[in-house]
C-alpha cells in the first residue's frame, strides 16, 4: 500500500508534464472568455462590412474559386488591389458553409487562433529557455495585451491572427538541434508550408524564411548543425517564391512606388515605426483604431537608432562571449582532472543556458526589426497606424523579455523575484481589464469610432469615420457638423470635404455647402462627383452660370453620370435672367444628391492597393 502511494506521487509530476500544454490551452481559452466573451455579439464593423457581410463569394457554393483566383478587394467589390489573402477568406467561406457566418461565431474562431498562438508561444519559451514560469508568463502577456484586441474582435483581423499562428507553428517545427535525419527534413518541409500559408494570409509575413534561417545561428552551439540548417533554409524561401509565382499568374502586382524612396527616408520610416510600436507595446495600453501615420522628426529617430545600435552591439558581444565560455568549458572538461567532472558539468549547464538566453534575445531583436521591413513599402502610403501590425512584433518582444529575465536571474535576489512576480500578476489583471474595455468598443461602428474620438478629439480621420457612423445612425442632420469638424481638423482628407458638402446639400443648407464643395473640387478636380456637388450648391444659391460651368466639367469627366446630366438639362432650360417657377425650388432629384454622399471608401478605411507588396 505504501509502495503504491509513493508510485502515485511520483507519477503525478510526470502526468502534469505530459498534460501541461493541454492545461495551457484551457487557461488560454479561459482568459479569452473572461476578457472578450461578454463582447462577442455585435455588428459588422469597418472593412468587415465589405469583406465579410456583403462579400458575394462567401455565400456561394463555388465562391471558394473566387477567393483563390482573385485579389482580396477584387473579389469583394470588383476594385482590384495588390492584396492576396485567400487562406483567411477561405476560412470565412468554410464557416458560412458549415454553421453560418455570424459575428460572434467568427470572433470565437479568432479567439481560438489567439489562444492557440499563446500555447505555441508557451511551447517555444519552454523549449528554448527551459523555465516553466517564464513560459506561462509569456503566454499571459500575449493573451492579455490590450493592443491585441483589434486582431481578435475585428473579423478581418483573422488575416493576422491566422498568419501569426502559422508563423509560430513554423518556428515550433523548424529544426535547431540534432542530426540531419528524415524526420528533421520532414519538419522543415512542414515549416516551409506554414511560411507559404502565412504569406497567403498577409504580405508582411514574407520575412518568415529569414527568421527561420537565423534561428539556428542564434540558438545552436554547433557550427555543423548551423551549416546544414542553412541548406534547409532554401525550403521556406522556395515556398514563398511559389506564392509570388501564384500572385503573378493571377495578375496581382507586388510592386510599390515607395520602393523608389531614398535610403534616408526608408531609415526614417523604419526607426519611426519600430520605436513607436515598441514604446506602445511596453506601455501596456490600447491605441486608436484610426490613427494618422506621421514619421518621427530627424533628431528623435536618429537618437533612437543610435541607442538601438549600441544595444545590438552589446547583445552580440555578450552572445559571442557566452559561446566562447562554453568552448573553454568543453576543452577543460575534455582534459580536466577526474575530480572536476561534476562541478564542470554544472558550470557548463549554466553557461549553455546563458548562451541560449542571449541567442534568444539576439534573434528576437533582429526578428523584430525584420518584421517591419515590408511595412516600409506600405505604411507611408496608407498613412495610418494599425494596431493589428503589432500582433506578431509583440510575440517577438515577449520572447526578448523572457530571455532577458533568464540572463538577469543571478542579479536578482529571491525577495526581489517575489516582488517582481507580484507586480507581474497585477499587470496581467490590469491588462485583462483593459482588454475587456477595448473589446467593448467593437460593438458597432458608432462605439468603435467614438472611442477613437474620445481618445484624441483632434484626430481628423477618426472624426470622419465617427461622422459617417453618426450619419448611418441618425442622418445628415446630426452628421453634417461632424464632417465639417473632421475637414477642418485634417484639411488634406478629401472625403471629409466631400461628405460635408453632400450632407449639407441633403439637408438643404446650400449656402453652407459651397465652401466644402469648393474644397473637394480643389483636392480632386478630375472627379465628376466633386464637380457635381459644387454645381448643385451653386444652382440652389442661384449662381446659374457658375453651376453650368461646373456641371459641364463634370460631364466632360464622366459623360454617363446621370445626376449631372439631369442638372445640365435643367440649367439649359432656365432663362438667363431668372429661373422658372418649376425650378425655383429644388426637385427631389436635385435636393437629395445621394451619389454625393459616399460611404467610407474601402480604399481609405483599409490599406490601399499598394500597401502590402
């Protein structure tokens, strides 16, 4: 009986070790339901309206062909783009076929991907660093960061959620140690397929083969293993090449006008993006969904670049030093005296842990920099920051932070570790509450953009989107002033002027519509709708000759534009001195210029076509 009890006690840790990953998954889903569960119900928001709710291919039995044979926006709206994301869109098609495409169900799938990404992160930290507590902490940091909310709650955020899950799976499968065997080759092939899948989710993940190639160089101690791993790196590169061949065969361009920018401009964008997101992530806060992109001033990004350069030099030095220490210990262990064996083994184990931790830090920092390189060709052209862009970089920064915790273990006392552990628990609780608050903003467009305006009332882009949500909810009477406010906050944003003019025309405030209509024409003189809005405002303010000039220009730009044709013929029938009684009042066709009231264009509320080459 005593022997049986001892055996059961001995088997308990082994059972926990075998089931620990399952428990991590259970805890991850518990975190998801606590933070996001109360807010899963809601409306389609932002680009979800075009890419999910009204996507014609998602409800068609043969729609999967459209998703795989056309670009992202070409299949949804008919307007071509450089975005090719068939894998996440295919997952939406499968949902529609199996259990119906609804917001709360789609968000649940996003949550499963988010939880699975945390499980894989836990596994990587457990394998690379060997500390169970740090692996759990890293998973919690990933699950409960407020900035991750957009990827989970926004249905279109699945493009990043699925890509990061596949990227983490590729890192999990990629061989680092051991001999080159058939099993090693099979794992490399699977990891390469994951790289191709991540690229089929979103373009910035084309850097994954480079991250895999660097992994053995940073984490392995054997140069022989590094040499054969370099040969294996051809496999993920080939997989990425095949995806680009697919894109080219479908006529989807991978070019970007931003690639012709000078090197100093690229450096400015690189450090502006990397430093801004690093500060934002470590500040443990959410951020506006709509935030205009502005690069850092020269003195700031140059200073940041200098600091980053010094840190990288120091990390490389410590990494090389730790490897040299291992080599000395191995030589000493081979020729040392018999009595020194056990002590040398212990010292060697500590040295290997230090070397692995410094390698993890080095790899994480380099990977963090590489993951921003594709955004240099897109973000300056989009003109918007994106919370979803921080999803994978946060994984890399968590890895760096956990590696740093390992190398600092000897410098921190036991009492200090307890204090840091308590602070980490409080941070996670606060992060969970902040994440739940962020998730509550995704109820509908009105709550989402209202939160952005509350964060920054001077954000003209966010004010425009909020004004559009107000118009959809309460009409132009409530939204006209908000559109004008948005136009004055950001005078360069064409749609604010366009919708301000359109709303004012709809509610018959014609004289007030003149200025925004003129501003819209000034910014887009070759767009017929802008000319028509101005002509309509001039017509109802009895400036008929000017109105005729503008509507003539509109018809020259777009001869088939029916509203402009009606206005042109109405002006042709007017006497030169005064309008006839039939036209002294606005007719229904003229007083409600529905064509002038544009919804938030997909090209402006999402990355434009050259955003992700």
